[in-house]
C-alpha cells in the first residue's frame, strides 16, 4: 500500500478543499443489543461491560487524549462515561428514564490528530 502525504483534500466536483485533519480518524456503527460492530474504520474492538456501557478501542492511536467525538444513538441519549485516552473512548447510552440501556445503533465519528 502506498502513502500519499497532503495538507488539504478536495473531492472530485467540490469547489472547496479542507484540511486532512478534518477528516474522521475513526468511525463506528455499534449494536449494543447484539452486541456487534455493524461497520467501522480504525476500530480494533468494542468491549461491552454492562447494560448501556461500552468502550471502543482505536486500531491506530490519536496523538493525545485531546480529540473530539461526534456521537448519536438511534434510540437513546449517548454520552461519555469516563475520559478519552489516545486509544479508547468509554461510552454510555441511557433511555428516557435516565437508566443505562442498550441501543441497537450507536454511531461515533472521531476527529483529531493521529499519532
């Protein structure tokens, strides 16, 4: 596999370019009820520790713990359940009553500088 080093990228047909650092370094579509990883990029594993609680691990680390996540759940509220590290993100999903609960679709996009 070859590596192309660039500062900015632009898709065919787009007029604006964007910095490479703005492209997601990892993403995940995770079914807690399965549990199963339905689709992902740069995710090596997901550990489901209890109802509504899981931690995903990146295949390739971020440069530090100072990276950003965009999260969403098909059924519930999703939030951090601890602190990000350069390789992991602990997550929690809660139902309308505030109780931890498994969701069939949790989506995550991670942005930041890769190590």
